[in-house]
C-alpha cells in the first residue's frame, strides 16, 4: 500500500462532504469510484483492507463533516443542549427542547450499538464493488418507496400551532420550515418513533445504503413531512458521524496516518466545506422537493456500476 495521492485526497474529500448528507451513500461512492477508475485508486482506496491508510483518511473526513454540521446547526444544538442540561438539573422532561434532546439520545443508541459491534464485519465483508453497487440500487428503490409512503399518509397538510392540541379555536398557521416550529413538532414524536427512525440508520452500515436516506424514509413512513424528516435525520447524523470519527482517532494518530496526514488535512477541509454547503442546500431543497431524483440516480448509478464491473 503506497499511501494516498493528492488527487485521491482532493476528489474523495470533496465527494465525502457532499455525499454524506445527500441520500446517496458516501461510503458507497467512496468504494465504487476507486473501483471504476481502477489502477492505483483501487489499491490505495480500499476501505475493506485492514491496514489501509484510507481508514485514517476516512476518520478525518468524518470528523470534518461532523464539525460542519455542528457549525451549521450551532444555535439549534446550543438550545437543545441547554434543554438537556435543564432536564437533568430539574429532573423533568417538560419543554420541547428537553423532549427533543432525549429523543435524539434515544434515537442514537441503536445505531451506536450496531456500529460498535457490526462495523468491522460489514466493512470487511460487504465493502466491495459488486455488493456496494447492488446496495446502491436497493437504496434508490427505498427512496422511491419512501416518497410513495409519504403520499399515502398525506404528510403535507398545513401545520397549526397555538391553543390546545385538537382545539379548533385560536390557532395560527405558522411556516412549516421555521426551526423552532419544526423542533416543537419533532419533540412530540415520542420515544418509539424516534427509536425507529434512529434504528433505520443501522442499514447504512451496508455500503451503498444512505444514512440520511434511511432515516428520512423511516420518518416519512411514520408521518413526518419531508422538511421535518430531513431535519431530524441531519440532527441525528451529527452525533453519529462525530462518534464514528472520534472513536477511531487512534487510526489517524497511529501508524496508519504516517505519511498521509497532509492529504488527510486537505481532504478533511474539502469534506467540511462540502458538508456545510450540502446541508445548507438540502434543508431548503426538502422544503418543497422530493427524494425521487436521488432514488432514480442511485438506481441508474448502481446498475451502470454493475455493468461496468462485469464487462471490464
């Protein structure tokens, strides 16, 4: 294993930042692109290899992506963390911020446990081009199914807040995209539904399955509208991605990072910028638009990759 070239670091760093939050699977693209290019790319960027510097590189990209999410949602996270602090101090779960904080914790537990116990197995067994391309096709089908489920449950009805729940009087129609209004709705999800959405992220341990896509589809199937489902998935992604990076910082600081730390730094900067721009775009995109274009893209890219690999 020779290391990582500057071209590899620049391309994969930028790709990671964008694809991590778009519902198209960053891991899947990080496996398929090197395989399709071939040559040194396929050797250097082999995520299934146990002693690859690519693993240390991926750690840096995950940390940078999480930092970008924290920066973008900094006001929201400060509010949510204050809610958690007051909940612990007062031994109560009364306000929307307190409820949302605990729902995010509950929703993170399943994927955290699964990541600790299954990540290595899934990475070494499934992180190869053919299964990854197949899972990417499945991811596209799931995204299309999510839109079909959303249509059936009718999640785009106006949201009315003000007065008691169920009351017809004294209500005011508020913008569905206001973060405070959205978080108030999300705080009423309830533990079981939050855990179900969080558990959907476990599927993203399979390369080609998108973490944000799985969480959004789960949210849509449970009655959330697109904007709320996207916001909850992005908030959930912050601790999950950060933990995935921090728990493996030893790879970055250890022998696997030797000789490639400058590439890791530059790639991580690109990843962070890409993630920030992506979440900014997607939070607005999902106010009115659907998952269908991403579903069609994943199916087309997966099928094309399978054909290319089989015919080469």
